[in-house]
C-alpha cells in the first residue's frame, strides 16, 4: 500500500486534531499493533499571529493508545512543538 493511500485512510480513522495540526511522519505494523508517529506542524497557535514566536524544539514524545482497528492495537506517538515568545520571555504551547 502506498504512503498516500495509508495517509488517506488514516485521515478517516484518526482524530481530526491529529490530521489538522500534525504531520504523519512514520507508520509501522508490528505484529498485532499499528504505530503512527506524528510531529506537530510549525504553525502558530491561535491568538499569537502578531507575536514574535520562534520554534524552540519539541517536548518528549508521548504515546497514547487509541481504539483498536480491525483487532489491532493502535498506538499514537505524538511529538508536540513549543515556541518561545520573545516579547514575554515565556514558552508557548497549544493546550490539547
């Protein structure tokens, strides 16, 4: 199955927030498990369009078990991004 086909299927099955704000970077089938790897896109959070934000890396990867698909356990490996606000000196993240 091509990557484009898998991505189209993933878009139908996975939570909308993952499809909208994250890039599916990798997928694996390990026996009876499906693993999807997501990295947050470098798009500014709502309300910060005029702020001076710079991407300052990522949080450690979090793994969430989702509902099974066709009897296979599904694991979502999610890497969230953080930004540095030059004006306030604080770190900005999306609140999922």
